[in-house]
C-alpha cells in the first residue's frame, strides 16, 4: 500500500522503479497495492533522451532496503524492468 515517508520512520529505502509515464505509475501502484506491498512514491527528475538529453519528471518508487530484491523479482515477474540495486 502506498505510504507516506513518515510510515518508514527513517529506515533505509531503496529505489526499485522509475515510472516515466503516468500510465506506468498508475499500473504499478495498482499492482503493488493489490499484492500488499508497502511502498513510497515521489515525483523527481531524471535525465532522459539520447540525441536531445533533457531533465524529465517521473514517479520514483521505493521500498525498504531489506525488501528491495524481493520487490525487484516481483516487478520482473509482472513485466516491469526494475532499477538495478546500487552497491556502495
């Protein structure tokens, strides 16, 4: 279920997906909510475009870091291409 950042009480979150289109964001929200996932989503900027790079706005989806790999597998199993894990 979509949660506010305060729900996670300062615990570490991991970016699992960037929705570049509203339809993708809405579909993913429905999927995650239906499956009972707790997630946080916020609008943020990313760089897009190959020939004409520009700043664009997307919906950034986060889950608790300890659930991130499981969430990525869930997304792949449902036809989404998740963000790769960031290794420190």
